[in-house]
C-alpha cells in the first residue's frame, strides 16, 4: 500500500483527537483512502508540556521549518487556531505545494479569500470541514451534495457552549452566570468565554457558511451580532408561556438580491426541531429551492467529533489525487449581494418592560406602538397592587426600524422604569 507523510500543527484538544482517530481507525482509514498515513511531524510550542496522548518524542518539533523543508510531507494539518502564525504557516505550506487541512474558523472567516486564492494559484487542495459545527458534515453538504440547489436560507445552532448554557437555563431554571459557571466546570466553556457567549464564534462560522451557500464574499463585520449575556431566567419562563424556546441562532437568508446575515438570541416555536437541540449539540437547518428543508444534527465540538471531520478531510485529499490533482472549474465568488441593514429586518419581537402600575400605562405604550406601525399579538401583565410590575409584549411581524423608533418614545414615558429586554421571535 502507498504511504503518505503528513504533519500536524498543534497538539491541543483537536490535534489529540486527530492522533487518536488515526491510530484507532488505522486499518479502516487505509482501506478508504488507499494510503497508509504516517504522521511525520507534530508542531508544538512546548515539547515538555504534559499531553493526553502518547506521541513518539522524535516526531515532536517546535520549528515549523522542519515541516516546511521536508518535501516528503505532502499534507499539512493546521489545528493551532488564531490568525498568526497559522496564516503564515498555511501560506508557506501552500507555496511549497503541500495540501492543507484546517479547522481554523476565525482565520477562514477573516482571511479566507487570500488563502483560497493561494491554494488555487499553487494547484493544491484546501479542506476545512472541521471549521464549522465539529463533526457535522455541513461544508461538504453545501459544497458538494447540495450544489444542484439554490440555497435560500440557513438557520443554525452552531455554538455548543451557548446552547449548553441556554439548555441549563431552560431545563433547570438557572440564571446565566450559574449556567456559565457549570459550562466552565464541565469543559464546555473556556476560562474566557467571550467568543462564545458574545456570538463571535457563531459569527465566524456563519461567514464561512454564507460564502459557500451564496457564492459571495461575506465580510465578518457585515454580520449583525448579539450574544446571550442579557438572557435571564425570567425571559426563558415567558418564552415557555408563549410556546417558544430561546436559542442563539445564526441566520442567513437571500432575498431580492440582498443577504440577511445575523447572529442573536431568538425565540423559536418549541415544537420546531431546532428547539429540541439541547446541551452542546449543534444543528443546521437548510432550505434549498429543490430539496426543500433539511436539518443536520450532531456534536459541534470535542476532540473526536472535530477530529473526525479533520481526518475525513485528509482522506478526501488522498482520494482526489494527491500527486495529480487538478483544481475543478468553479465560478468565482463575487460581491453581488448587498447585506441588508438590520433596520430593514422583519421579525416578530418579544419586549419586556418594568413599569409603574399606574392607570393608562398599557394604553400609552400600545398607542406609541400603533403610531410607529407595530401591531401587538399578545400582552402579559403580572403583579397587582405593586409599585413596579412587568409588562410583556409579543408583536406581529414588523420592521426593526419601527421597533427601535417606538422604544425611543416608550423610554420617555414617566411610567416606564426600564426596557428589560428585547428578543427577536423567529416563526420558522
């Protein structure tokens, strides 16, 4: 059997998972790829760091040139994360005609165009299935299986940390801080969870999915982003009363030549399949104009699920002809789609106010909504003979611009103490 030598950059969680899979499934991988895969080098920052995998000492290096200058290494697997030095290493590997597999969502979302152009120019393969949703084969589904479709909509739960937190809040009545602490204790959240809980991680992944789905260049900064730190147990409970579940959604829609791109918490009907995706699992709901509705579900993170996607990409490189690869003809991505302003987004909205329990308060607020073109679907007012009471609304579909204008006026009412929360409602 033919042998191929590869190098792995990084031996953290995902890198360790790749090593385990290559070792555990060695025979199956050889049969399916047609190659015996040898890990020739693994790049690490610290050779002496304790690791959870037993790797031969002689293949560990701290010098990338040991990989770059070795022409027998044909595939470089980048699992370091971040922009630098990962970008530099990938571009140098490509310049030496080495094929590349990466799981680096941040790099691809912000620098992907340059890297893809370099790979095309040098005639090498670049695979990145593991960059979105861990073990779920969403990249292959969009770029291969669904190419007969015009994709018109993507809705996804693509961050396991936030989904775990919201699940604990929903199922156990936890407040956000308590659920976050639990997620950190169980290893679902980092010590600094900002990228997850503020929606950045999901934003990077949505940029990659949108590039592929709409054959367009999507700039990360054009995606509206809102995290889950403002969600409370009170909002979770009200959502249940209205028949909804709160999830952090990544949403991409193509309408009339414009792209609607947003990441934010949303209430979705509790009977929808996405509402029942719990804990650290991910799911992506796709609407194609030929296939209709599809949902892909699975583990969105972890050493083995993500490692599975990485090894799958390595096998794809081998199957596509590592020695005689010819890049397929492909329509160039372009910027034909304008990204829609959030002001022009049409949604239903959940709004929760703290108000003084004065006569006419509800009428005053309702009047302002009506004046700004916001129609109300449901109202809940709780509390009696109390100075301060909650007032909760669900609107009919309306422009976000109208909601924002109405809120400005409502804040000026003397009986309104505070706008406690505003959450979009997606009737999917």
